[in-house]
């Protein structure tokens, strides 16, 4: 069978739910999965690498690219701009690779509007209060920023029903959540609508 286009997986959910850890773990064990690196105007955190974690852009450059239609979706999050470069996603899917990305919730819904075949996965902690614990533990934001992220998180939880899957990232059991995520990616490949008309027609008429 000819390999068709790849699938687009969107892992979203509030800041602190564990998107980064889970997606990193999944990428380490899934050879054909490609990660869509986002662009942002936020300043790099310690250890973040240009082109690997984000493309860090000055606001004017981000806006220029946005106005030229270079983003599949873009959003303001906590005062900074974040966007998904369109070209990489389209090209990689066309080459037959699966692509994974981890935008915030509004961005995830915008990806679905632009690309209805996208699979939307909502990642949540087993208790909402763990978001705060995790944001505090990673020590990358000020207390004020954490408070703002939690406010946004409350709003984001309201969109949970618009997603295809929910994965609960239980405290100290992130390995299980990675397996759940892997199971979703694996099963999606076998959805009936992913198979071409020709193959289905042949099967129907045997
Ligand atoms: P952070 O500053 O913690 O790296 O990201 C803040 C939020 O922006 C997170 O919820 C993250 O998932 C989201 N984000 C990262 N890249 C993108 C993107 O390309 N588009 C959108 N809409 N959100 C993004």
C-alpha cells in the first residue's frame, strides 16, 4: 500500500499539565514522528535552544511573518506571540511523516479549523492544583506569571469537550501517560477514513 500523507497530532492543555515532558518522551520512542517547532516572541529560558525549543523572533519579525500568512495559527499568550510555521507542517505531512505540536488550547482549536483532519489531544493533571505545584517546581516563571498562567488554565479547561481525546497525566506516573499518548497515535492510523477509497473498494468487492 502506498504510504499516504502523515497525520497531525495536536497535544494541548494548560501550562504545567506536562506537555513538554510527554511530547519529548514520545518523540524519543517514535522514529517517524516529527515535531513542529513554534515561533515565539517570548525570551528564551535558560537552556532553551534556538530552532529546537522555539524560533525566538523579535515582535516585528513575528508580525511580518504573520502578515505574510506564514503561520498555520498564531495566538497571544500571556503577553507574548506564539505561532506554528505553516510550511514545515504542510511539507512534512505531505512527505508522509506524522507531525506533533503542542500549542495552547485556542491555538489547538485554530489548527483544527485550518486542518480538520488534525487529532486533538487534551492533556490534564489528575488534580487542577498540581498545575501550580508543577509550575512552581520548574522555576522558570515568576509568581506573578504563574498566577496568570493558572488564570488562563481555568479558561482553557472549558474547551475540553472540543477535543478528540483526554489524557490524564497522573502525578508521578507520567510514563503511563506517555503510553496512553502512544496508544492514541497508534490507533489513529487504523481509522477507516484514513484508508483510501481504492483499498476499501477492493476489500468490499472481494
Ligand atoms: P511557554 O511560554 O510555556 O513555552 O508556552 C506558553 C504556552 O504557549 C503553552 O501553553 C504552549 O503550549 C503554547 N504554545 C507554544 N507554541 C505555540 C504555538 O505555536 N501556538 C500556540 N497557539 N501556542 C503555543
